[in-house]
C-alpha cells in the first residue's frame, strides 16, 4: 500500500507555502521597503531631478558619493551648510520680539476654553509688525511644548537658516531650549508664522500668528486690520474671536483688511456694502486692481488676501464675509451690516488687474520641473492606504528638485489626485504663467500658496535667488504628513539636520 498522504500533504503544503510567499512576499517586501529609517537626511530622499539643467556638484551628489557628510561635512565641494545662510549677523535688530511657547488650557479671545498651544499666553500669537526693510528678531523659548517646536515665516523669503523647518533647517526646540530667528522684512505685505514641527498638530492647536510688514511711514491706509482665520476645535474664529470682528472706519476712508487663511482648504471671502479691490495676494501688491462687485474671492490655504474697501460716504457699514455669514464688519456709528449670500461667481486672478514687468524672462528657463500629484494604494512607512504620489512616486522616494543660484525655473503643477491641494514653496515667490493651458493676462500673480483644484494644472515660474534646502509641500497639513512633500535644493548647499534622530524632528 502506498501511502500517498504524507508526501502529497507535504507537496500540498509546499505548494500552498510557495503560493503564500508568492502573494505575501511582494507585500512584505513593499511593506518593509516603505519603512522610514529612524533618522534620515532629506538630501538622501528620493531621486535627483535636474529639470534639464546641468548636474552640478550639488551637496546631494557629494553626500551620496561621500556617504558621510550628514553631519555638516565640509569636504571639497560640499559647499555651505544651511546654518550658514543667515541674515547679516552684525546688523542690530529693528524689531525684537520674545515668544514663549506653552502647552496649556487657555481661553481664546472669544472667551471659549481651548486646550492647545500658546505664544506669550495667547493664541493666535501676537501680531508681529515691522516696516519694510527692518530686521526682525524673534527669540523663541519653549517652556512646555512636548516634542519641540519651531517657527516658520510663511511667505517671507527668509535666509534658509531662519526658515524654521525641523529636520531641514534646524532641530526642533525642545522644552527648556530656545532659538533666535533673524531676517530682514524685505517685502511689504501680509504674512504669518507657525510651527513647522509636527505642524499638522501644532498649527491646528494654535502655534501661529500674523506678521505684517508695512510699506513704510505714511504709505499705508488709515484703517489697516488683520483678519487671521483659524478653526479651534472646528469653531471658526477671526483673530480668535467668534462672530463678527468690528473695525472702526470713517465714512469715505480707505480700509485694508489683511485676510490670512490658516486653514486646510480654500476659503471664500466676499464683501457686502461696497465694492472691494484685491490689493495684494500672498504679500505682493496686485497691479491695477479694479473694483469688484458680485464676485467672491478664493483665499488659498496658507494664503493671504489684502482686501481694500472705500467706506460709503453715508456712513453705512461694510461686511467682509470670511468663509460664511460672519467675518469683519467695518463701520463708524453702526456695525449692523446684514450678511448676504455668497455670490456664485469667483474672481479669477488669471485675468484680474493689469500686466506689469516680471523682472525676469520665464520664456527661457534654465530648469523645467513637473510636480504631478496622484494617488494610489500602497504602504507608507508600513501603513497600507491610498497615498499621495508625486510624479508617480511615493514619499520618501519623491523628486529632489535641483537648481543653481540664479536659475530661472518653470514648474508645472498638475493635480490628478482627485482632491485639492494648496501648494506652498518655501523661500520663494512664484508667478503664475497659466492654468490648464490658459495664459495669465492680468496683473503678475505672485504666490507662495497656490490652490490647485482636482484636475487642474498650473505653470509657474520663479528665480532661484535664495540658496538653501526648501520645502515644497501641500499646506493641507495632514496631506503633508502623509507624504505630499518634496524639496528644492540648491547646488552646493547641504543640511546637517535629519528628520527623526535625537531631536525627534518631524517637520509635518
Ligand atoms: Cu506654512 Cu511649510 O509651511
Ligand atoms: Cu494636499
């Protein structure tokens, strides 16, 4: 009698085992391959994309070849570490601020209790004001925020060492430690600051504030107000207040309201009671902004819109709706401007205002990059999900955009991911050339935060005039923490910092 069963069983087991390995093996490999190391330099991330430009002796290649320059190695050709890219060290500060960060339960300006983060006991943090050209110095002290903090100056093209990105331009500032930021406020406009350590938690939790750079003495409006919009526990606030914020403005006077959208999605804004002009976007004046009526404005996540109105001569108030029925009400005697429904039409910045010189020729770029966003099922750091891709690649295997100082750069941002993404490039302002192939014909539309709706594509251009290693990411911060992040890297610049590591740097 031939006993087949043991052998047959073994064969079956082997066949089953081989089949299991065949199915699970690649999955295990994909899972394992997706695990992020405990510490890594963003310079080692992904693959170099030279955008058709020369493959110069960048820090990236030096690092890859040398393999040991992660700690600020200055071998031949290794170039400058980001920490050397600072504002004039000998120049005294014109504006000096100390900010103490805490994790604590506190009351918002509205009176509502909130458990989150404060700067000098409040959230939003204090409005920092400077005049154009002044040197701003901010001493940041972490009294009690676990995991460390930083401050990033959103929209200010600071020297790279002052950019406040944990793991890229500095280490997160742990409890009991401090860090001093110094930069020249070279451009007048509306900006904001926020933590760039675990930013998806810390920004939501209130580690943020507005920064206003005034054009200079006598050049501003009589009425000039900040309207920083933030959701605390899902409650919409303007400057931490719920309901309407009242701003005094005399009949006939010009008033500027500096809207800051700190939220994750585009925010509609519209005006009742007077026409408005969109006088600045992302800290850059619009050229020839005509009065607008019957159109809402879309303020990108992370973006700013300076809205100017001339108050009606009869003294009636003006309402600026920010994302809903409430917002800022400008008035003198009365503030009872009734809310109006949002207009169906939206102001298109592609055609708004009148053209002006760009100061460079985007028609002859030195580099051309693609930033094509998609989405697919995969593992991200061992977690299965439907994750964002950039040019088909998943974080951290994403492109590193290489440039040399002085390059004219064109970038095509395409969104094939099915969801909107507000794209934010650090350290630079880019001008929008076209959307979905339609050229921009209005005022130069300079952005640092560009809302790219699902299915849209934009062509932007900028001059690489600020050496460093710069993040270029989605400002819907949970998306960034899910890997919608790349970097722009200048030849000859290296960073000694690492994501993870002993400082627990976690920029997103
Ligand atoms: Cu407002 Cu990378 O940030
Ligand atoms: Cu996004």
